[in-house]
């Protein structure tokens, strides 16, 4: 339909020229037609409109007596505008293709760091929502993943300190380390240690290339849910937000001993602590990045996550379902800020799959 806009403009200009006085050269306005085509159409269609414009101008102009012809000046103007429109259209199409390629690269990067997971995966029902502060980049320093293993299903949600491509690179390194270690390591603390060492190696690599990653660290919450669906859930919290257990009965924080963030574990003698926590089958485990808890409204008030979820579940118990819970937290965070997010925001909800 947009391709017909220049045609309609062409018809209007020609009819206007016929309806006006002979001394008023409305036909010269036909130079606008290829310009409109350059903004709306392909290069081939714009070229057709450019040639058609010149042909219509010549055909219309010769019907006047010599005194009223626009003549060579008008023809040169129309021809220059037509050629310029084709050049502009080529530049626009080239820029659109480049932008599409950049979006494709960004989407590939996002799916590498945050791989798509089915709703039912490794004995769990899961849902996640991720919003990057940089909407063009589509990915930032937050990361999450679920990895099945013979020891149970391992879940991680982390947040790399800082922003930009450097944070994305660190997040990618940590996700790769988690997927490998979570599959092979029996002790969840060893998974955290492997991720810690991977971040150290990443910093060394960046420094060798002339960058500065000396202070880069990451917070993360690692969870192990037994494969048989019974027994306590293991939790290792490396400086991350306290996970929440959400059920129709309410919301309870999973209190545990917090270890140092990844990249700093070697600073403490007993550097990784693991907690065993009872998680009922009807409880949904909710993990979030600090983009949620530190979201502020116009008056600088932090988003009351726990209170908001507790009130919402009391009103609508169906919110304990992972997809509904994630959607509610994401939307409530956006409503609280009332504007664009200033930090990456990630929400992940998992619960044991109902086998009844």
C-alpha cells in the first residue's frame, strides 16, 4: 500500500497543474514524487517512479506554448531530484539491511547467553523475563540458565557488575562455565568455585588484551533441586538477592548464609557456603536481579518486591504459576518506575513439575 502513495501524489500534482492557470507551473512539484518513493519503496520501484516522473514532466510541459513552458530549468530540477531520490533510497535500504544484521547479531548473542528454554524442562516448570536497560543491545550483564544433571537440576541467576559489552562478555563466560560445571560437579559449591575461577581467567584474558577488568565481579544464586523430586533444595548464594518461595499460603524469603560474589571467593577462608532448604512441591522458587529490587519511582522509593507479591497472591492465587508470577513481577516493576529502566531486569521462576 505504501508504494501507491507516490502514485497518488503524482496524480494529484498532474491534475492540479491542469486545473491551474497556465502561468503557474505546478508540474514542477512533480519532483516530490521520487522523493516520496525513496522514503517508502525499494530501489527498483523508486527508479521506476524517477523515470516516470521525468516522462510525465516532459509530456505535460510540451503541451504549453513556449511562453508558458517550464523548459530546461524545470526538466533539470526534476531530473536532479529523481537521481538524488534513487541515491537516497539506496542509502536507506543499505542502512536498513545493516540495522537488520545488527539486530540479528544481537539476537544471536542474547540466545547464546540466555538460551531459550521450554516451559517444562528437566523436571521443572519454568518461566523467565529479561529486559535489558540497553534495548538496542537486547542483552546485558544479567544471566540465567537451567542445567539438568545426574545430581539434580541446577538453576542459576546472576548479575555481572557493570554495563556494556564488557559485562556481556563476562556474563557469557560465566554462563558457559555454569553449563559445564553444573553437569559434571556433584557439589554445588564446586560449581560456584568453577564459575569463580572462570571469571578470574576472563579478567586475565581481558587485561592481556589491554583492557581493565580488575574489579569485575558477579553476584549469583545457584540452586540444586534433587532429580527424584524429594529432599531438600541446596542453595549457594554468592552475594545475590535472597530468593523467595511463593505459594498460595504466601511468600517467604529463603534465608541462608551469603558467600562472597564470584570473582572474590579467594578472599575468604571458608569461601562458599551451601544451605539445605525445604521447598514444598506447591511452592514456586522466585529469583530476581537487583534491577527489580532497586527499581525506584519518581520519588526515589524502592520497589517493595515481597510486599507486592504477597498482596497480589492473596488477591489472585493463580499467580503462583511461574509464567503468571514472572509476568506480574515484570509488569509491576515497570509500573513502579513509570519510565525506562536504568538497569537490566531479570525474573526467573521455577517449581517442581506436577506429575499427578
